[in-house]
């Protein structure tokens, strides 16, 4: 191992303590998801919370408009469920944010590492050795992805025909170019390793 490789490895271990890197391995690029993917869950959460607040502060009028007969009904009958609903929406919105932000894609000098947060209690990590990557592609579908320059990355492997996807990637064309260049460097440095 060269001194430069050792320094890059040590820095990667320090910067990415969640990764289990090999002794000569270092992170070339950490690819996170484009923030545009947060817009739908945050917009829906915000809309539902605002709607809940409107109902909460209008509880007196809502109860008054109901012709329930004999006695006055306490507005808390409306406020408590609405407040509970708003709290559940906030928790659900935070979970959506947490799941989205905890998906990571790392390119190292030896592997591609994909850390996926599928749900609140379901995570998985997939590691693909660079020489096993048979095909690397990106896709940008539709006007929104083109305008905001995000899309998806698709990696296919030899042998077991497994395909790996990472969505909401910023600058997917540049990311694929870097992955391809890193694979070529690896294959040139390790003759007979594949490709």
C-alpha cells in the first residue's frame, strides 16, 4: 500500500465510520439523494398539518353548526382527535424524511456500496465489487428530472444477473462517468480481475 492510499484510507475511515472498508480501500465519492425527492412527503405533511390546525381552531364553529339538540357539546371532542391526527402526520413526515436521507451510495476504489433505509426498521447494505459490474447506466425520465438534473443509476452484475438501483441521484450522467472511469482504473491496476 502506498502512502497516498494509506492516507486516503485513513481519511475515509474517519469521514465514513459507518462503512467497513478493506485495508487498501478508500471512498472516492459519496452520492446522496437529490433533495427534490423530499418535496412530495414534506408538501403532503405540511398540507395535512395546516388543514388540521384550521379544523382545530375552528372547533367551536364546527361543534356549533352541528344540531345535536339538548346540551352544548364540548369543542374538545373535535380538538383532541384533530390534534392527535396532526401529531401522527408530523411523525409520519419525519419518518419519510429519515428514510429518504439515510439512503447512501458510495464509490470506493474497489467497490460500490449501497446503504438502503427501506423503512424505519429495515436497512440493508449491498456491496458490489468493481470488476463484477457489467453494465452501468443512468436514466433521466421526464421534464422535471431534466430540468432539475436528477435521475437514477442502474448497475448490473455478471453471473447472478443482479441489478442495483439508486434513485433521485443528482447529476446522474457525471456519476456514471465517474463510476465507469473508476472501473477502468481498477481493471488496469488489477489485470485479470474481470471485464
